[in-house]
């Protein structure tokens, strides 16, 4: 019985799988909030909406979730769902880098190199 249930879950569509993600995000799971934000950024299982994506990403980042810190920095850097702000992008990248996120460290190096020019 458990195998059948697991097998069924493995084949959920984007639309079907977003229901559980929304529940978990609404209950405060930082991981689910970030994943839901990414779904809204890409329009997978939900309508593409950068403003809603930004909202969920902020909630995840406020819980000290390094991956959400980096992702929020990327949203600020690209102006996705919010006005572009390189200073805030660097702030969020720095928080993620301090937690060991290697991509955030590369983003900070790139921004530092860019600002020198």
C-alpha cells in the first residue's frame, strides 16, 4: 500500500504538487516558501507572478534560510518582483555567503568586481 502511494506521488503534475507546497508554505516552512516562490517565478503549476514570488521569498529569507537569502539577492539584483537594488542584493548575498553558500560568494565577488569599474 505504501509503495503504491509513493509511486502515485512520484507522478504528480506541477499543478497537483503545488497544493501541498502551498500548505507547507502557509504553515511557515522556509523551504516550501522558497520553492513556492520559485514556482511563481517560473510559472510552474501557478501563474507566473514575480510579485507573489518576491513575497514568498521574503518570508523564507526572514527565517534565516541561506538559500532564500541568495535567491532574494538575485531578485533584488535582477529587479524581479521588486525595484532593482544592488545594495540590497549584496546584503542578502552576504547573509547567504556567511552561511557558506558558494554561489552567493561568487555573486558577491562579481558585484565587487563590477563596482570597481
